[in-house]
């Protein structure tokens, strides 16, 4: 079984979020320090899997080819810094489609678990939304980390209001990775 896996959301955690969606490669903009944070995870023996809802596909705002190019560039940039992303799993569905892969449903995490033989009792999920945290909890991932970038501040209030709390709240991906490296290992 693969241990030391970090699942991370994309928009709002790795790159700047946009209310108009990230629909072209030029719109993808890494958050400050996120590339270095992903590299530190890899350097410390953690496998990184990006799990992301991308309803812009289902809405027809971009093609799968465009999304693949965005992800190819993201992976290449991280690799050029010495990091490594093991996999990227995407839900292309709209919020009302009722699929099992759109977060907060655990489908993407369960698919990754089957594909990569992941031990959820040692895994971490980093996200900036309530749906990311709910997904981690419903899948049985050991640790759920909320970052305050992207939609994180709103998610923190939303989760507190319904009594669902992440295990850790960090200001950004850098702080989350710092906590993971010093605590999980």
C-alpha cells in the first residue's frame, strides 16, 4: 500500500482561483510559493495527487485538450523545480449532475485509491473549500487541511456553522506543507 500521499485541490490551493474559471493555459497562475511547497512535499517522500472539479468542461467553456495543456504546463513547471505530481484526477460534471466524482462526493479519491493502492489512514487532503474537506472526511482520509487561500476563508465560516471542522487550518499551501512535513512524518 502507498503511504504518505497528499491529495490537493487545484484552483485556490495551487493556483489563483477565478469566478470565470481557468479556461486557457495563460489564465493559470501559480499562487506565491505553491510550486516550492509541492517540491518540498516530493523531496520529503510524499506522493502528490491533484483532485479537481472542473465543471468548465461540462459547461462547454473549454475542451479536454485545453485542460490537458493546462495540466501539462502545471506539471512541467513543478518538475522544473524538482517536484513531481503523481496524478491528476478531474470531475468534469456540473454541480447538479449527481455524479459520484464531484467533490464533496469521494469518487475521485476512491478512484485514486484503487489506481495507486493508497492507504487512506496515512493520507492527507488539502483544499480551500468545504467540499474538499467533506470529500476527505467521507472517504476516510486521515487528515483534512483547509487553506485560507482561494475560497478558504468562506469555507472556514461555512464549516464552522455546520460543525464540520478540518484537522488543520493553514494560511496557504506553504504553511500546510510545513505542518505536514513536521507532523505527519
